[in-house]
């Protein structure tokens, strides 16, 4: 049995501190970045302590597994309270202010070169203008405050309303569910930009990828939250959901309908940093990401967050794995092995959220797997959520090795199922792969608007059950080797 690290009086719920976190979007406030030492730097103690902090409404900014530290952003009272519970570490006093203001205690304010909502829109427009045949720009929704939320499609077939788009699998990359995680849009924009720059130089790997696959990026989902980061509170995490003029915010990454509020992986308190909102998909930002995903049906997804240097995979609730854990676990471990830490001598740590830290529910990663059977990851990048801009280039360069590996693996192990009638026309059908058990309430698979279905599958023998609404059905054996394969099922 695991020995649990316990605290004196740990049953006392620190809701008072959750309320302190409900930052008002007005005057700068004093807060502390409290770097708590994990006893013995053990993974077990880190998990136990971060679980305790999370359950008690503290804002965990990130962890440093190797150094055995957990960073909590809190008030002076919060630091005192945690110290009274036996926690020790270094508390750095900071003035929380908008990104345009200098912050006491931090040598440099938030660097102006990071994206804001206007700059991200301009950047995507610029890429779309420069590469009109290889991109399309989509407004996937509007935020609570009326800002546009954008996606960019990168592909040789970039029109999502055309059947050609739906004849290829789609990989999806998103960033900035959380407003303060300013490095994450940089990585996702780089995925599009580096692929476009390389693909237009001539034949080669990037061109081949874009001919065989669509890439969809959503680089700044939480546009309103990011506006708060720049105007009044550089530590803001959630969206701008407000009581009158006072934003309390919903954590978009606890607001998805799959396992919404299911396993103590979010909070029902408005002031908490992981407040899940009134209902699954209550927030326009959540709806926007879900809508684009439903449209393109991703075969794989990486959602970029910061920080902690982790590669996380489903599911979020304690003890839950997908029915394809062996494949997803290997993908996650292989990508983590390609991601060296910002500090020398170690790599990103792979695992499920509950393996490494604590349970999460209503998260995008779990929803994407459950809805589409797509291997789905969260990368927690860097060792700070607002690193100096000098880390921008090294970060995006480093991330390329991992997402390239992801795209390569998706392409290599892709099964394409074309469901057609006897005249060769696309047929809408529900699909089930007998060897992939739906163990945790996952949705059935189905064809897209062009009668196609895509799925990453490891080598092996599979049975594909296909059925139409009007009762036509078949069972088709498929033997996957170590390469991609296309099968046509005639119904
Ligand atoms: Zn995050």
C-alpha cells in the first residue's frame, strides 16, 4: 500500500482562499508565488500534496517533479495557512498586474512580443494571405465578450466544406484554454507556420504530410481571458464569465460534457481556479472547440498548456484508462522521450493526470478521446507559464520533434474505411471496432460527410462492424500491418 502524506487538519476546507483567487479585474493585487518543497522530492508525496492543494481550492501554477517543488499562487494568508499545515518553501511576493505593467518582484513584466487576441488574428490572416492554397481561416465561435475565436486549416485540401477535405484524416492542435499560458499559442502557430514554410519550398516530408492529412490549429481558445492577462491580471487563468462587471471565470478545461463534474476533478465554487461552470459546455469557448472538432473529426489531438513539462493522456478521472491504453501510453512515452526539460539532464514526464498529479474532469483531452477515439494529449510545456521571450524559439524548436513524431505515427498507422453503396456513392454509417472496447462511456464511431472513417490502429487483426440507419450492415475483417491501409466496405 502507498503511504499517504497527510497534513494536520487537512479536512479543513480552505474555501476562503478560493475566494481570494477570484481576482477582480481592477487594481493590481499583491500575491505570492509560493514554491513548496515536496518532502523527499518523491513522486508519491508530490501527488498527495498537489491533490490536497487542488481539493482545497489552491491555484497550482505548476510542478517541478525533478526538483520536488509545487508552485501555488496565493495570498499572504494562503502562505501562512499552508505553512501552518506543515508546508515549507520559498514565497516570492509579486504584484499581479496587467501584462503591460511592470511587476514588482519579477525583473521583467510579461513580454509584449507574446500574442494577444488582436495579434493572433492578424497572424492567422497573414498566414492565410501568404498561403491561400494551403490554408483556410475559420471563425469557430465568439467569446462571451464577443471576440472571434479562430482556427486555421493547413492542408492541400483546406476547405472544410469540401468532400476532398473529408477524404483525409485530420490532426488537431489547440492552445490557451488557460489565459496566462502565453507560450502555448507560440507553439501551435509554429506548427502551422513551419509546415507551410517547408511545404512550399518543394517536395519533401512537409508537403507529403499536407497531401495526406489535414492539420487544424486553434492557437488561442481563451481570447477573453488573455485580454484580462494583458489589461489587469497577468495570472488570470479562466474565461471572463462575470457577475456584472466582476469576472469570476469558468475553467474552460473543466467545462467539457464528458465526465463533467464526475470525479472531484473540478470545483463548484466560482472563486476556485478550476470552477467547472454551470453545466457541461455552458461556455462559448468550449462550444467553439467542440464545434470545430465535430466538423473535422480529429484522428489525433495535442492540447498545449503550461507549465510542468508533462505529457498527459486520458483519462482524467482516478483509475480510468482508455481501451487503447497500450497504444496511447507508448505514444505518450515516445513523445516525452523526445522532449528534453528546459533544465539540463531530464525529459518530460508521461502519464495520466491522476497518475502524476490529481484527477481532472470535464477536460478537453478526455472528451476528444471519448467522442472520436482519437489519441489525445495535453502537453504541459516549460517550467514557468510566462517565461522570458528568449525561451520562445528554443521552445517551439524543441516541440517540433514531438508533434512531428505524432503526425508520423498517425500517418503510418492510419486505417481509412470508405463506406460506399453499390454505385460507389458515400454512405453514412455507424462503426464499431470489436477489438477496441468502449470501456468508459465512449461514443460509437461513424463516417464523416464523405462516407469515410479514419482510425489509428496498431498492427493486428480487427473486425469492423458497420451499420446504416436503414438496417444495412456488415462485419469486415481487417488485418493491419505496420503501414497505412484503406478498405472499402460496400453496403
Ligand atoms: Zn493549462
